């Protein structure tokens, strides 16, 4: 990143697209065709009034192209004064930067005799390769793991997209990129809506008013991408495929699916980089309990992702003499027929759920998607 800014500054100076006007030994006016900015030097700290320095460079310890232009001018003035010999100033600066970047030289400044013009170290030191590899191999912090409803019964662990990006920025200091290698591919088909029948212990189709199975439009979006990481001055790439399923034939559903496929691809690419990106979550033994201890579930969860009844847990841990008498049965929890619980905090979902049961002789919707499709059709009729 610093090399690019230096190259742009040198090119602009050579082509005459940028001019540096000294105001005093520690202040310059950098003028281009469309802008004019002030560069200042306070001790070893450079500053510029341009948006690039205020928005990014100052935050990540970089120097903008205007600062680089002023530094080039100061270097040439020092060389012409005869205090320091720079036989090839144009080539010396980037080579020095590259060596600093690879050798992890601590930040320092060189001050010339008699001139009082410090030359700050070029570039930003990248993290030591051994330290990054060591961190990648550390056990995954299970507090980062979340759980979500699986396509069938139960839940599965996962890392959120923003969490993966933040970890990558922290480990590689923003020295990584993500590129799509293909256009998103979309497949659609008519899917029979089913629900899990507890009595039959299998999925059965949801029948419509005409007695025929209910269908809905379903689809999947998949794409390929690649993550490139700069580690120790070398580029390492990992590619994979991301996918996301969706229901409904609407632009919103397709938009969400494309975004979901891109995020899934990003996470799968990073998974190949090490433990900190959730590679262990693909181990079946670890996946059974990952994310259950941090409030996303319960360690006592049983199959189908349903918590074990409280009465069964307390009897094995509390002496029989202290077990309270049986209490009256609690009101039935609002659930879809596939076992998913209604979000009681979502007023719209609760209202639609109750309305559906009223219109269908007390029968609950098979799935949340079925309720959404029914609500959409009902709103369309109105």
C-alpha cells in the first residue's frame, strides 16, 4: 500500500501533474491539477490535509502521495546540499521500503546533520510471519461461535461473516483481498412444502385446500471466489465455492441469496488458513457442542436440537427430597409443525401465526416459509 502511494507520487512529479512548493523547512504546499493540500512535519510525524490521509493513512500509519512527494523533494534538497549522497534517489527509496517491510525493522527516523530534516521510515511493518502462524494454530475461541437452525432438524455451528473479516484484519493488518472468480449461478425449481410429522416420524407434504401437495419456488445461488493473503512479503491464495439457498420468486430473496453466497465463499476460503477461521467446526464431534456454552444453546441439548426437559435434568442433579412438587402444565409453546419456535418478540410473526391457525381450524403452519408465503398471498388479496 505504501509502495503504491510512493509510485503515484513519483510518477506525478515526473509528468508534471504535481508540484511541491516549500513554505519552510517543515511545511510544503502540494499542488495538482484539481487540488491543493498542505503537508507538515512535526518531529518524525508527517501530516497532510488530504482526505486520504485523514480517512485511512493516519489510522493505519501510512503516508499519502502528497507526503511522499514532499519527502522526495526534501531528499533531493539534502542530496544537492552535499550532506548525504544519494546516487540514485529514485530507486533507493522503494528498495529501502521493501527491505524494511520484509525484515520487520522497527520504526525509526534518520536525521541529517545541519539540515534538521528527518527522513521517516518508509512503509508500515507487517506482522512477523512466525507470530501470525502461531496465532492461526491457536484453539478457536468458542465464544465466537454461533448456532443456527439446520435445514432439517437441529442446529449447526458457524462463524459470522463480520467476525471472520475482523479476525483477518487483526491477523494480517488488512493485507488481504477477496475476489470473485465467477458470476453467480442461480438454479430454481418447484419444491414440495413438507413438515415433520411427529407421529409418522418423517417428513410429509403439506396439503392444500384441494388436497394436493403445496409447492413453492426454491433455488440456490453458488459462486467461486479466492482470498489472497500477504504474509511475509509473499502472496498465498485459497479458493472455494460459496452457496446459499432461498425460497420465493422475488428480487429480495435473490438479492439476499447472492449476498449470502458471497459471505459463505469468503468464510470457506479463510477456513483453509487455519483454526482461527473455524476449520474445526467441520469436525462432527466438535460441531455437536460448539457454541452451546456461550448462550447460543444448552450443553444438555438432545437430538433434533431440542433442549432436554428441565425435569429430567434436575432429577439427576438434585436429591429427591428437595425436588418440588409437580407444577401445573405450562401453556403450549407456539411452534411450527417442523418444530421451529415462533419468535415471541416479533409481533408481526405472532399475529400472522395466530391468524393462520384461525383460518385453518387450529392447524399451525408447517414452516416459517409457509407462513410467509401465506401472508404474502393474503396481503395480495386485500
